């Protein structure tokens, strides 16, 4: 993997972590980002490391899989974890040990305004 892509992944992960830190307060205005939102909750099985899709035992997430495309790397290029996406669209960030370290909330769906006639 080229250095360019590693920095892209590091930037994405740092942005997701920043979003997680900023969303730890229950903000009634932006419930989409809140950890109290079921889509983001660690109690939701889709976000749990007990779900095989998120498990480090899944070959797609394994640090031993050199072809894995979901790795998270530090600034020295060492793999420190991996990401998965839940069916709700939440991006989960896990350490190599399978512990969930953060998330990025699913994108919001905006409803276009319809003009009154």
C-alpha cells in the first residue's frame, strides 16, 4: 500500500475519532451523531465485536491478511486496527484485538424541501 493511501486512511480515522469525541455529549439537536442513537450504540449487535462481521477472527479483518483493505494505520505505517460498516451505515473502528475504539455515524438523509403551490 502506498504512503498516500496510508495517510488517507489515517486522516479518515482521525476524522472519525474526532467526530466520536465531539459526539459523546447527548446533543438533542444532532441525535444522528450521538452514542445514544441505536445505530451508533455498542449495544447494537451490528456494532459489536461479537458479530462475526466485526470480529478480528474474520479473515477480512485479520492483521495476518496482507490483502485486507480495511486496515487502520498509525503514522509509522503500523497496523493498529480495522474498520467495518454496519447495515445502518455506522463506520466502526476496532483495534487489532477486536475492541471497538470509535465510530463515525451514518450519513443523514436529507429530505428536499417541496415548494408550496
